[in-house]
């Protein structure tokens, strides 16, 4: 019964974040504020591949008609979204040969090489892209460079911040180094949004970034949002004694773990009992329709009896 209640509660709050919806949330200071809620997870774009293919074909056609490098570059970019990395790489290397030092070329080649697993080449091109346009992606490409440095390193410690961020080792995170937290939050969200699209499966680098993001959310917003990010970090295989300590402290500040527990329990419950809930849904729908039919039939009979009596 408890799991069933969790499931229906989850359905009722499944869509949050609307600007007209607010909740009481807990600040690191212990202050309770009424504010727009966040859930700590960065959501990515899910494009229509059919539409992407049509756009790619259109750009290729325009390039063949005009010989414009702009159309060729856009065609190559669509191929990246479609997962055709080798063909995209050939196109952008050709552009670089004939039209060198274009930011879009360097940035796209960096992404392509990383997706192909050639991280040393990816780092070269991402660095060149940053040099050509340091403000691209709202100045967040430094994160991409840090990730590639980590991938190319001989020893990889996933328990420490890949970005080199330091929020202390105390129970509560502290901004001892004076980071621009708003800019840092934005940069992490931008980079995670792209990575979620290209790396849909569990990934410890993504988990590491979410631990940093959770600390930033705790400082910028509230501990409930931070707990959401820490949960995503764990889902992606990130482990850290410091994170576990902060989860325990944050849960104590918010009165327990029940929101996060039942969300996970509800997800597992639906996954393992899909046909049960599907059947239950059909029963509820058709049962409701039958009840409405009986009500309508009863009202119709009553109206007919009244007409006969008059």
C-alpha cells in the first residue's frame, strides 16, 4: 500500500518547475523560504531525428547549389547530432584545410574526436576553439577542456572534482575560493545538457559534475535541490564519503529522505509492474466511463418519468 501511495504521489508531482508553482525550501542557513522549486537534474533536448535528417539534406542541397561554406558547416553539425561522426569529421577537416581558423570547425572537431574516443585530438581542437572564441557557450567551454584533461590523464580519481572545484570538507559546502556561483551554475548546466544528449547511459564524469552542481545549488538555492543533484550523481556511479556526509546532513535539515525515497521506489515499482499499472489504468478509465453511463441513464429515466407525469 505504501508503494502504491508513492506511485500516485509521484504522478501528481511528476511535472514541476512551472513558474506559478512554489514550495517551501530549506537554505543552508536553516531558513525556510517559499520559492520556485528545482529538482537538481539538468534536462536535455531530444530532437526529432527525422526532422534532423530533413535539415541535413536541405543544407547539403543548398551547399551543392551555392558552394557556401556556411551550408556545408551546418550540414556537418547536423551529422553530429545524427551520430554520423566519421562523415562529419571528414567534412570539417576539409573545411579547416580550405577555410582555416573557424571557431565552428574547431569546436565541432573537438566534439567529434571526443565522441570517437580520440581524446588527445579532441583536447587540441577544443583548446583552439576556446582561443578563437572564449565566450562561446556562454563561456562554459573551460569545463569541456577540464574534462578532456582528466580523460587524458594517466591516473583518474573520480572521487575528486574533475573541474578542480573546492567547496570545503565541512558538513555544509562553503564558497571559500569566491567562485561566481551564478556563472558556475549556468556553465555546469550548459555542459551537462550536451553531455546528457550524447552520453545517455550512466557515466562517472557526469556524476562527478553533478556533485559539484549539487554543492553550487546548495549555495545558490536550497538543500532539497542539492539532494536531487546528489541523487543523479549516485545514479551515474559517483561515490564520495563527503557527498554521503552532506546527504545525511541535508536530509536531517529537510526532515528526512521520504521525497527521494518514494520517487525511486515509485520508479522501480512501475518498471517491475508495468502491465499491472497499465491494466489498472484501463480498469479505472473504463470503470469511470461505465459509472458516467449509469448516471446519464438514471438521469434520462428520471427526466422521462417527469415528462410522463406532467
